[in-house]
C-alpha cells in the first residue's frame, strides 16, 4: 500500500465536509443562539456570566454544525454512482477511494450526535431538527435527480433552523425567530442557485435537471438577484422588531447591499465560473451578518 491511498481517502473525508461552506454554520448558529438568549433566556445572573448560557451555546453550535456536515455526507452517499461516473470531479469523496457504505457510516457518525444533542436541548427543538433532516433526505434521495426546484428542500431546512434554536429558549414560536426564517428564505435560494451554475456542464452529462440547465444561466442569475433584493428589507425588519443596535444595522445593511451588487455582476456576466464565484463569495454575507448580530448583542447586553 502506498501513502497516496490513505492521503487521498483523508482528503475525501475532508472534502465531504465542504469546509469553506460548512464552517459558516458556526457563527451563523452562534449568532441566532446569542440573540435568542438575550431575548428569551432565563439566567440566574448576567447572561455572559452564566455557565448555562455557554453550555447551551456550545451545544447548539455543535448540533448545527454536525447536522450540516452530516447532510453533506448523506448527499454524497446518494450521489455516489453519479460521482463515480465523473472521475474528474475530485471534489467528491467517491473519487478518493471511499466506499458508498463508508459514506453512509460517516453520515451517521455526524448526524446521530447532532440529533442526540437536539434531544437533550428539548423535544420541540428535536422535532424541528427532524423536519430539517427529512428535507435534506428528500433533496438527496429524490429531489436532486427529479426537479429543478430541488434546492427548495435545502432552503426549507436552512430557513427552519432558527426555529429549532429559539425553541431551546422559549416554547413559543416567536416573531424574532420567524423574521430570521424570512431572512434565510431570501438568502438561501440565491446561494444555492448560484452554486449549481458552476456545475452545469457536469450536471448536463449526468442529466441532473438543475435550474440553470432547465431555464439557462441568464434567467437563473436574475432569480438570484430577485431573491437577494429582499435580504436587506428582511434584515431591517429584524432590526426594528428586536431593537438591535448600530453594529447590526450597519453590518447587515452594508453586506446586504454588497450581496445585491454581487448578484448584479452575475446577471451581467451569466457564466458557470461567475456562478461559482458568486456562490463562494456570498458566504461572506453569512459571516458578516452573523458576526454583526453577535457583537451587537454583546455590546447591548453589557
């Protein structure tokens, strides 16, 4: 056995996690958990001096992150044969010597602890997390190969995450959680549509009916723009309802406008490479939005 094989497998396991995208789940989940703590948390003393606050925050971030990467592993399990038919796709675990059953085991190793943590955090949060799992399962097992609107399963999963997190702190379906759902409902479609544009040639060979294959990249880029035009208004709605401060207002507004500019550039140059660039660069919106939320709550609470 050469050193190349184990190294290639290790690379395959790392690739499956989609680290550039999945790492964003950490500040994203943390931002929503910190906001929910500030609005509805019941602590013995100051929030940032309470051990329970840090325990719940840690568990929510871990559960969310493991759920995200477990979903990617599950997707690669169902895509295994398609990925094997495209050996040039070195960004897929199937082309790094990892078996299909190993990918399923990997998904379980990541996903079961996530569900266990949600169970510990509360049955309402677990119930929503289970719905998220069903959405990802529907996308990976059926939607991706049967409809150009398969990304809406992913959109639903991402959008519902704030509800799972807020249920850890309150049994009520709050307007703050719903507003975060709305923000994600407008960001995520454009995010996923731009992402599939970069794989349009490979998807055409594999006959995967993605949005850009069915309607063309120019029309898909316009749909990305329309989706992202509503990100700033929905972010402002959250600002006015929760009475967040200047840090969130400036951060979320500026990065939202930058997101629109990114979409405009994609509309002007509707190419697969531009779709891929738009997809990767738009992760910056998640970072800035989440960090603005975190730092704003820190300054308000203190």
